[in-house]
C-alpha cells in the first residue's frame, strides 16, 4: 500500500489513504458499525477481508494494485471507505483504460460518497487510467456488483449486500449502469423441469459419450486445474471476464475447500474429455449470520458450528458453471442444472440461488424463467469516464 499519497478534503470530510495496520483495522471495522442494526446483512469474516487486502496473501497483487482509502469527519470518526483498484489482467485482455473501485461503504450522506469517489478517481488517473468501474472486491472473480433490488433478503455466500442509497450516490456522481446481473432462486417444490428434462434426454441421445461425475477430493488440486481451464475457456467471451491465474486458482481453491460439498460439484466429460463443469456451494451465510462480529475466535466458531448442527444451512448457491466453447449451444448447461436440482434435496439442499446471470445471457435467462425460478435479486456494475487534462474519457 502506498504511503506518499496526498489527502483529499471535501467540505467537512477528509479522505486519506490507508497507511498503517490501525488504518486497515478501521477500514475492515466500518461495515460492522454501519450494518449493526440491519437484519439482512451477513458479516464477512474479518480474516478473509484482511487476506484480500494483503499483498503477501492475495495472488491478485501479482498483477494488480489495491489502494484503500478512509473518509473521516471533523472528529476523526470513520464515515466511509473505498479502494481504488488496478486489475492488470483486465488491462492485458481489454487494454481499455478501465480502473475499478471496490470495498465501498459509507454513511448515508452523499458528500461522503462523493469525496471517496473523487479520491479513487484521482488515484486511478495517476496510474494512467481513463475510466472507473465497480464495485469489484477486488475483481469480478471475487465478490462483485451492487445490489439494486432485493434489500429485504440476506445475500447468498460470496454475494454483496448494501443499502438502496448507494445506487443513488453512484448515479448522482455520474456513473452509468454498465451491466445488469440477476440472482435466481429455485426451490425444488416449485421449479418446473418437464421442458428441461425433454431437452436433456435429447442431449444424451445426441452425445452418448457424456458422463457426469462429482469432483474427486482425493485429486482436488488436479480437479481444480481442470475446472480452471474450462472456466477460462467457457467464460472468455463473457462481459467483463478476466482470466484467473494459476496462483489465483490455488488461493481460491484453498478457500473453497473449507466449505465445498463435493457431492454437488460436477464435471461433465465426453468420451473421457472434460467439457463442462458446475460448482454449487452450501450457503454458509445462513450460518455466518450468527457470527455478528466477523470473528471465529473466541466465540464465533462455536456459534457457527451450533448453527450448522441445528440445520441452518438448507440452501445452496451455484456461483459458477461453464461449458467449453466448442460445446456451446448443445444443451450441456441444462444437464448440469437439472442434475443439481434433482440431487440437491436428498442431500439437504431444498433450494438454490444461481447468481449471477448476466442480463445479456438470454439463453440462461429464458431457461430459468421457463422453469419457474424467481428473479430474486438484481445487481449491477457501474462505470464512469474520468476527466484527464480537460478531456473526458469513458465508454463510447
């Protein structure tokens, strides 16, 4: 983290870069105060946030930079935070001058948000960037997007939550919506799968060599690399996609290994060749809601385990599914979805969130609409051009 950055002052709000361990602790602490009375917010584990922001522990820093900022009022109280982000893999792929913001939180005062966005924009301009997009924490391979509808329901695992005013702040600052994303909620009692079953039967007849299997935890590292190759191929043409590096995969796999249920993670092979995958995770947020301070020790772990023992986790989330590009349009995604729907309830998962689905992915949107899944939450990414030497850059 850089330490020679000048502070920005707007009205009675002072924004300055995070320079010390105490600053970082205050940066991590802020949401716990802001959402203390909110029954829907699920506290992250503080250690996980600290790891994301630690160059020694987050492989994102192999190619990217993250500069956190704190906003303070005249008394020195922290009233907001944001991080300015340079994603080297994004710039390598798109060469579009886009920088990112993330970890944005503030009290419900526009002046605070404006000061934070100014600080992030000014820092990104010093890096030679010409547009600001977000939120991403710190990338689209992590928790990303702003909640714009669905505030009266808790988020699923690895999904964001924020108050309604944040969208207003972004729009007032001059951001425009760059992409809309949807979270679908499907309960096994209400989904209608007849049409999908007919389609899957056709897929199996056309491709008799298809074999669906669960992930082999004894070969976890090898399986993770197979999934990485499929993911980077399957998602390569998706809006905003950035390839995941080998080290990012290793770090992500280590995190997911703690919560993964291998019985609902599938690899689809054709004549022994991997062609598609889906990852569904137990929604541990249903248990983490009981760990209000975001600390597992000394008491949080006991609360978490008690919630699990009492059956708090009965939902799942499918965050990732990918079909190799040369198999697009062959209905393999329907096969993965149907198998997850059929096998979730016997394992104790009565419902699942599929998130997020891009608004431009009409095939998946139609599939979930047709099976009577509910568009439960709406998210969005926002973007704004940055003024450099009197010229305004940004989206065409």
